[in-house]
């Protein structure tokens, strides 16, 4: 039973607002006992579902089993901000340190850009109506330091710089000094996307067991309280929930992100704000925010909130903290004064997977049959599809260009043990917020506190 509460008059949790629009699904039956299959996928989020989809399309004879602890799309796949973007988790320099160099990073970036249209194409072919609008993303700078970072970072991808007037013409964000527009991004209603994909995967003959929590993954098998699934390949697709597996407590950090969504805005407020074309919106602060204009005329706005829970714990059905809701409400009013008095309709949070070097990866050990994908650091809505296609090729042994990208079989060291992990993340975001406060007062360059935090993070 998914629970929801009310915090200061705002519905809180219950997984996400996106599910209030479509309704929570009735979970499928759990694993009925020991089973054998060819490929066992652990995790029913977008990574696992895309992997199952492409494997089933490539080889309809494969026996594919997906094991999900709650219901498909329960985690970040059904709670995110709805950015189908070409963003790459981590930095280009980090990926370029591998054997593929800068050319490999460029190939990975190009694949991610093409993947935006791949996802849209799959939705079109299978009748998945996920409120998709492909009108790009606008990044705004609201301080001189943010503007300097935007000029240095945004040019790594596609798009173009905007003057302050050009940025405000798209979305009238208060205090904008300049912006960057990237066309390779689409708005998505996350729950509609993941539940639509779950439907298609079932129609392709993939067996999905829900309410089946995997406690341990070993070569050739996945163990659950309901029985063991034996398979030639066992693929870990758990993202922020990876720490719940035996032996993986320090593999990926479960970082928290929270979102609030308003009641629908009236025509006068939208006239003041603009935002007629449904671009996604982000800023260039250290403790950044992200937003979308929803299909029914609301503003959904997210940010980091309380970034990490001691011991790699995760939330309870998406419920977030009172102070996080208050902080996001303040951010909303600061960006859009016209929306300052619009009531909030919902608040929730979710976890995302963060590797120690903040870079995503996908891989398969042919000796053991164990594979994985994830560590998207909040930029996974598009990357999950590319990861699923890459896992398909690795499992089938197809020597395609996807298996030779710089994120393939990338491994990094584990996170520090507690309490060092908790203290480190807490200190990291304290530094970032202090840096933002200094930069908001007009500092012309990135605060030394922000530079120190980035260095300590290993980003």
C-alpha cells in the first residue's frame, strides 16, 4: 500500500503527482517460487524495461524475467522532472580519461542526442501518450558567476547562447542575465512513459514479477524471499536502490531530489511568465533547480532538498521534508513572482544513483553473466534507453558501436564508509549553498567554496 501524507496543507508523497494523474497501478503477482530463464533483469524502472524491450524485439525467443520490489515505475522513473534531454551524467573530461579519449565522448554525446528521438519514436509506434513536447531546454543564469559557467559549460553540446532579452522572451524568469537554449530535449510526463513502456514489455511476452524484492545477486541467480531466479545473464538495473543489495552498500550513493507542483495557473499569470512553448527550464546554480510547464498548465519545479540520508537509506513512498517543500516554494516565488501565491498541489521526492566519480556506466562481465547499468546522477530519462540498447548488444554478443562507448564497462572505486559518507555529502552541499549565496550577491566568478566542493566531490 503506497502511503501519502499532508505537510503544511500540501499533499506529500504517494510516490509522485504524476501518478495522481493516471492512478496507481495494481501490482502484478510476486514471484511464485524458483524459476529459470535466459535473462533476469533486477529492477522495473526505465533501465530494466528498456533492456527488456530491446532484448525481446531482437530475439522474441528469449525467456526474459523482470523482478521489481514494488511496481514497475515506482522509483525515479515515475517521479522525475520529465526531462527527455541529451545531458550526460558526469564530465566529458572524466570519460575522456579512458581509452576512447575525447572522440569517444563525442560519440557518446551524439548517441544521447539521437536517443531523444529514439524514445519519441518508440512512443509513437506503440501508442504511448506521455504528453511529449519536443521544444528543447532553456538554461538561465541569474548571477555573473552563473553566466560565466554557462558560457564555459553549455558550449560542449548543441544549442546556442541567448541574451537576457532572448531568454526572457522564451520564459520570463526574474533576474536573468543570459541563457543557453538546447533543442535536443522534450517534456515528458514520467509516469505515463514508464507505465506505457511496462504495458508494451508485457505485450512482447516479458514476464514481470512485482512485489518481489531481490536481496542478493550472484552469478547465474537472483535471490528473493519468494524464491530464486536462475539465468544465464543477471542484470542489475536498480539505480538509486542499488545500495539495498547485499554487497552494494557503497557502490552508488542514493542521492535525493524533490519536486513540487502547483495548481494550474490562470491565463493572466501565464501571460506574465510567458513559457508558451513548453521548453524545459534549468538554472546554473550549484544547488540547481529544474522545471517544466505541465500539459495541464502547472509548474513542476525540483531541486536537491536534503541530498542524502545516513546509511544510504531511501524515502518512504516519496514523502519529503517540510523544509524542502518550503525551500522549493521560495525558489518558485523568486523565479516567478506571478506564481508566488499559487497553491502547491503536491510535493514528493525520489532517489538517483551517484557513482563515486559522478559518471554513468553500463557493462557486462562475460565470465559471470552479471551486468549493470545506471549511475545517471539525475540525467537518466534519455540515458536509460541508450543503456538498455547497450545491454541488449552486450547480452547478445553483438559488436556494435554501442558496446564501444566510453561509459561501457567503466568501473570506479566505492564510496567511503559511514559516517564519512554522510558527513562528506552534508558538507559538500553546505559548501554549494554557501557558494550560491555569495554568487547571488554579485561575485563575478565561481565562488572558491563552489570550486572546493567540486574538487572534494571528485567531479
